[in-house]
């Protein structure tokens, strides 16, 4: 038990949706099939009547040449940058330059097969419906207009596509002539190449003319700026001299030379000063053994020193042998003193020469320093002036560089004019197609069928979307929370001439219409079985009453409420129950028109004029059904008041004592409130809804405004059911699903 419940909860939604889908297919397959057949026929007619068209293709590579010489000469080193470049090239094919060039080259205006309109089934229909077919213009088209028409036709039949992500463009042209398609496709490719060459040549020519004008201007400006530099130098004495570091001002070169000389003089002064100080220190210290470079170089000093050393050596030997006071030792010491004096005199002479050199060096250094200061002042003044000079030189250099650059560009442009090379080339020439590209008959028919299926499916879906009527008892239970009593099939009306069936008495019922006596003629029919179910429901719901008053209602007029009420009363009467049928529809008495059109008095006379019931009742001689008609000779504006009046209530109470069942054919609930007025006096109500015609929304809204009738309703009967179409709305497990199994229990004829 738990497993079954789990299975139902898990798969009921999916199964229900699949079942609904198959039910929709069963209901709408005929519409889809009709549309598929229609579109297939149209596609077949088009495929076999359309003029065959041929497509020729050419391929063009948008590339950069790898030839180095050509690259250098044509300046085409820049590669194709991005996708936008290729797409831009594709748009060139659609330009007026290409189209008019092809038209003029091939003389397409004179080719009838190109200018003639396409002859096909759809083209013929389109021409037939056009304004020009019925009101032709006899005037000859102007050449300009013909060219425009030809250009539009050329663009319409031409296609330019990029092959994948490559730089290859595929150009295709479709025509009714295979040869013409190949010629036009080939000429489009050639016209594109020529246009690229011409556009490049024209661009280079325009660039060359512009560069030539700019070169003349820049040449003059370069001369003027160079002349301004020379004039400025002359006016300010900025004389340049050649040097190792390039050209420089004369004042700067002089200052450099003076600085070098000053440095040298200072070095010489320092050297002489050092020598003089050394000699002076030796003289002041009295050191005879000090070495001075000039003393060593002096022969006099060397001779005196030599003698001094010999005397010193001899004096030492004598003093050692004979004593320091020996005459020879004293004499030698005196000679040594004389030699020393002469040596110091020589040093003083050398010191004086150093002093003289020092004075000369210092004087020279002073003069050079003064010259440097003077040259520095001159150079500083020249430096301030050079600021303006450098600005003039920069201007002159700028114009000179621009002049040189433009001159180079001009030479390159001239070379490119001499080498007309493009970055595109034809890699596949068009061939004459051997078989037509359109129409592909099998595909046309196939897609026509698919289109028809889609169109039919759309119509079917729209029909399903608009199908908001009651079709099954399950819809009754879901929408109204009421039980569906059953189905009454659609009965074809068979009228019998009243003269053929004479009335047995003036108070007898007329039974010329089959629908008013269907349950008596076919007691084993679905019609009768449904009404038997209504009787069982009435007896089950209403217990403890000897007489039962039931009202038959519908939401809208024309749903068959009166027919159901008549047959329900006939069924009750055939089962032996005392049954009274009252036509309570005082505004549109349908029951009276069906079975009592000959009545002269009825319900109004009983209520208003207190007529005797015995004098107005009509009786069915076969079933003993009593009928109280409603004879309306004019509009009854207060019909609801009459049905709820005390007279009507007393009448029903009186009738309860004479009849087992009282069936009231009440007015529709939607347009009037009569049924609502008499509702409190009913024991039960039976609703009739027309199958496939009455909207579920109107039924819900109508019953919601009549809660008394809804509470007393024993069920709903679906009337005028198309039993063949009912099978299309069956669902698994429903009563409609098993209809074939128990249909043998019914007998309609």
C-alpha cells in the first residue's frame, strides 16, 4: 500500500503531463496533418515550377605579400590587423564602384536574362498582385533608373562570406544562367582587384601631390631658418671654429686654452717655490751634506765638495796620528772652513736664481689669471646669447628634418605608383556550375512539411489554449466541486409534421420532435441512462420527502436545458411516478414551444387569475406525464417576483400532495435572476452545461452568484456531447477511457 502511494506521488505529475501531451496530439493531429499536406503541396508546386538558379563562386585572399623586394618598394609590411579589416573588405564588394563596374564591363543592361524578372510560381503570384501588373507604365525607363535597378538586382543575387576565421572571402553569384553566373562572379573578383589597384594608385597620387606641396613649403622654411641662424651669429659675434668635439665658439676655445695655460703656470710656480724653499731651508740649517739637484749639476759645487772631503779625510788621519793640535791638522781645518764658505756662497747663488724664477712664474700666473677672468666674462655673455641661438638652431634642424622626411616619403610614394601591388589576390576562379543550386526540390518539400507541421502545431496549440470549455466529468469536479451525472450525446432533430400525428385531445402533449421523447423511444440509450443517474442522485440526496421539487437550470440560453427537463420528466413518468413538468421560464418558455405550443392557458393564469389546475394541465397519454405550460403573450417584467410570490409557494405545496416529482424548467442563471428567486423553494437542482461550448469561467462565476442552487445541486449533466470527439479527451483510468467496454450496454436505435 505504501509502495503504491509512493509510486503515485512520484510519477503522477510526469505521467499526467505525458498523457495530456498525447491527448492534445490525438485531438489536433488532423489540423497538423492538414497543414502539413497543404504546405507540402505548396512546396512541391514551388519546387517543380520555380526556375532553376545556378551559383558560381570565387575566392579572394586578403593577405600581405611575403616578397621582401615588393614589401620594400610598396611599403606593405603592416599585416592585416583584425577581423574588422576583413569585414571591411567584404563591404567593398557591395559598393557602387564594384557593382557599376561589373554592369558596364559585362553590359548587363542589354542582357534580357539579367534584367528580366524571375519567372516562378511565387514570382508570378507576386507580379500578379503588384500594382504594375494592372497599371503598367508604358514609358521607357531612364538609363539612370535602369542602372539602379540593375545594381539592386546584382547586390540581391550576390553574396560575400568570410570562410571561417581565415582571411579568405567567398564571392558567390546566383543567376538563372550558369554561364552568366560564372561571368558575373569572375568580373566581381576582377573588379575588386582593379578597384584596389586604382584606389591605391589614386591615394598615392593624392599623397604625392600633397607631399610635393609640403616639400616646397618646408624647403623654403628650412632655408629661412638657416639664414636666421647665420645672421644671429654675425650680429652677436658668435664665431665658430672647428675642433675635436665639433664646431664651437672662438671665445669658448680661447677660454679653454687660457685655463690650460693657467693650470700649467700654477704648476710651474709651485715647482719653483718648492725648490726655493728647499734651498733656503738648507742655507738656514747650515747642512753641507744636503742634496739639491742644481748643486749636483754644478761643477763648482762638486769640485769644492770634493776638496772639502779630501781635506776632511787628511785632517782626520793627522789628528789621529799627530793630534788635533798639529799644525797640519789646524791648517786642514782652516781649508775645510774656507771650502764650506764657498759652498754656501754657491748655494746662495742658486737660491737667488730660484727666487728670480719664482718671481717670473708668479707674474706669469697673475697675467694668465687675469686673462681667464676676462675670457670667462666674454664666454658668459656669449652663453646668454647662445640660448636664443640654440632655439634658432633647433627650429632650423626641425624644418630640415621635416624636409628630409617628406622628401623620403615623396620618393616612396613615387615608387609605389610605379609598383601597383595590392594585398589581395584571387585564389579560386569561378567555374560554370553544372547543376542548379536552387531550388533543391527534396529540401524544399521537406522544409515545407516541417513548416506546415510548425504552422499546424501553432494552430493546434492556439485551439488548445482557447479550449476553455467543459469536456470531461473530471473538469466538472475540479472546477465546480460538483459531481458529473453523465453525458447526453448530441441528438439530431427529426421533426415530424404535426398533421401526421394528430392530437388525441386538446390537452394532450405534442410529441412531433424526437428529442422531446428520446428517453421513451430509446430507453437503453446513453441519454436515458444519464437521466436515470440523475434520478438516483435525486433520490439519494433528498430523503424523507414524499414529493420532490427539482429545478433544471443552465448558465446560458441554448444549452438544451428544456430538452433535458422534458426527457427527465418523461423518464420519471415512465417509471410509474406521478410526475409534473412545469415550464417556469416565463421569459422564453422553451418547453411550452416544444410539447405544448397549442396551450391557451398555463402557469401565469394559475398564479395571477387563480385558474383551476385541472383546466390548464396537459397530459401525455402514453407516459401519463402532466405538464403545466407557460403561455406568454407579452413581456413579463416581474417574472422573478411571480416565481417567488406566495401564490407560487402555495401552488408548489398544493402540487406536492398530488405528485411524486415536480420538475421545473427554470430560466438560465446568467441573464436573469428568476431561478435564484425560486431557489429557496426547491428541494434540489440539476445543472445542464453544453459540452464544448460553455466556458468554464462563466459557469464558475454564475454558480458563485447562486449559492442556494449550488448547495442544492445534485450534479451536472454535460449535454450535446460529440461522442466521437469525447474519445479524444479521455485520460487513463477515467470513465471515458473505458467507454468502449461498456458501450455495448447501450442501444441508441
